[in-house]
C-alpha cells in the first residue's frame, strides 16, 4: 500500500526515466511536467513534456480488499488508480526530425520499463512509499484513435502535436480509515471437528501444515507438522519460503512417516521473520531422484514479551502502547495492533528494524481491558490458549486502558 504521494511518485519516476533517455542523445534536453498549452512557456531547449491527463479506477483492484486484511475483517478498500499520461516532444529549432528522434527515444525507454523499478520509485520523491506496495507498477502504451486524440488536444486548447499515450497501473493509495478485526474463533463446531473430507493418496502430497500443540500460528524455534500422504523416505527435509520477504531456508525433518513430517523451525530472527511462509517436503529415496511435494502456507507469529500491559490516557483521550516483540519488525513490514476489534496501523517505511513498536491509540474507553494482538505481515501474535479444553483467550495477552 502507498500514501497520498503515490501519484506524484509515478510522475517523478517517469520524468527521471525520460530524462535519462533523451539527455545522452541531446545534451541539455529537458523533461517538463506541464499542461500542453504551457509546455513551451519560457522554453527554447529540446524537450519532452509529460502530462497526466486522467486518473481512473483500476478495474482489477476496484473491489479488492486492502492487502494485509484477513477474510471477514472490515477495512476501507484501497484507492486503486490507473494513471493516463501524454508524452509530447519539442525541438529547439522547431525541427520535426529532431522532435521525432526525441519522441522515439522516450517511447523506447518507456517500452523497456514495463515495470517501474522500486528503487527508482523510492529515489524519485522523498517520503513516498509506493515502492513498498505488493502490486507492481506497470507502464503500457495506450492506443488512442484520431478522434480520441483530437478531443484531448481540443480540451487542452493547444495546437496538436504528435504524441504517445501511456497508462500506468496499479497505484494503490491506502485509506486513512481504521480497519476492524473480529476476535479469533475458539471452536469450529462441536469438538472443534470442522468439516470432514477424504483425499486420494498420492506420491508425496501435503494436505496441511500446522504448528504442534494446536496453535493457529507457529513461533520461532517451534515445531510444525506437515500432514499428507507418502511422505516417508530415506531422509526428509523441509524447505521454508517467505515469498514476500524473498527469503528461504531448509531444515532437516525431526521425524517422518507416510502421513506426517515434523520439523523444528529456525530460532534465528534474522533469517526467520514473522509473516506468511510456505513449507514443502523434500523426500529422498534410495535409487530415486528427490521428490518435492506441493507447498502449503502457514503463519509465523510474532511474540510480545511485555503483556499484560496497563497504559494511561492523556488529556486528549489518546494512549501510547509500546510492545516488545520478537522477531524484530522490519522497516517495510506491515504492522498493526489489534485491541479487541479495533485495529491501529504502524506507518511504513520505518528507519530500521525495531524490537519495540509503539502505537498511538485514540478513542478507547478508560477502565477497559482489551484482548491484544500484534499483527506482522498479516499474522497475529497468539491470543488463544490452545492448551485449554475448550480453548480460551490467553489472559496475559491484554492491554488495560486507565
């Protein structure tokens, strides 16, 4: 997700891209960002003008939930935009051959930049966080017929010039409205049995990955159980991947049978941050090539060490809640505090990884104790005590407002 600087960040990134394309060809050439009727105002040098002429909804993201929000939770959807730009070239001496060369260089550069480089977006405009959004920012050539382009130049109230139109999507601007998250479900039907299903046996197939002990998510150094069919072998290892962080590691299985594999997760927070991971079994059998199963996702939860916690409201009715957590929260990880059903996000990016995250919490009621969850990259700290029968909320995982 990105803040309200996202549109300006796209424009600044495209301007830098075009500047790098035309200046080697014509030293002193400039790239302006002006309305077409003022593109040559006080300008004599060779130039490219980049003009944002329309902002429209992005169809693919229009009704999508905000990233980081789990099914059933309520949050305002992101403002998903497609930006429409017009690229026009001008020569110093009104030589159309020169202007056409400039336009060709600009179009070639944009054709090669089908996906805007996150590093280029970050460098283009201070304080923007568009480069952190999960969805890539793509640039595509837009085909406008002569009637459409004529209407545009008529609206610009400028003399027509040959131009190229481009669409940039998707640009996702996060809503300021606070999200809400219901408390976790304690039981799924009688005996927590849930739905019953039968699967056909297959060679090395996973059906589920879950932490040992019945918790909803795993923790650093904890044991996970991979369930499935035909999982036994001469030796078995488990490959763990965090796609969003670009991290992967492999651990040797503690035990393996045809129906399950147990493995201990790494205890090093530097290589195993909280968030969503996938696991797949790598099965070695004598005389055969290694068999790699399908991937199944599971969550690695952050651990908060200073709960229960009591905090006081200030004169404006706002509290400051500081939580000590492990693993550290990375500078670009999504992070939020959920008190009861109220969610409070921690803005990103942050200067560095931190072991203490501090939230400003307005609008809560004094004298109330709230179940507390720290959410990192979509995975909550453990609120449910699974050792109880039936399970219940862990009484230590609370914040009291006074």
